[in-house]
C-alpha cells in the first residue's frame, strides 16, 4: 500500500464529492494548486498544518480521511473476503460470526 497515493485519492474524492475544483480547495487550504495536485497524485505527502485544514474544510475526523477501503473494486474485495475466510479455516466459532455478519447485511 502506498500511503501517499491512498491519502491523495481520498482527498481528491472528498474534493469532487463536495464540488470543489482544485483551485477552490487549494485556496481554502492556503496552498498552491500545484501542491494540491501533487498531494492528490500521491507525489508529495501532506503537511500536518494542511492536514488539519483538510479535516476542517470537509468537517471530518482524522480516521475518516484514512478510511480508504472504499477504493477497492468488487472483484478485489471478494478476493480479500475469500482469502480471509480461508484463513479462518474450520473454526466453527469464527465461521458463525462471519455467517451472522453476512446474514445481517442481507436484511
């Protein structure tokens, strides 16, 4: 996993979701548009000051910004789920937890 790229994708998705252009968000963050572009592309890492501004602009918590699981496509997620289940093996306790969790999602 490349943390800079994942974080950059998350910031870009938040920017787009909130209807900001790079120009507008860079103004709100008080950084250059070029710096924002480099962050979104995962070329540069965000500074702590800019990170605090991102959290404020989007009104989110730090853990929300680093929650990147939504970037995986369905096929990749299914592979990861199957891998996790295979690692559980024949443990009936853990398999029952997985079963109940998946059952609850269907409802």
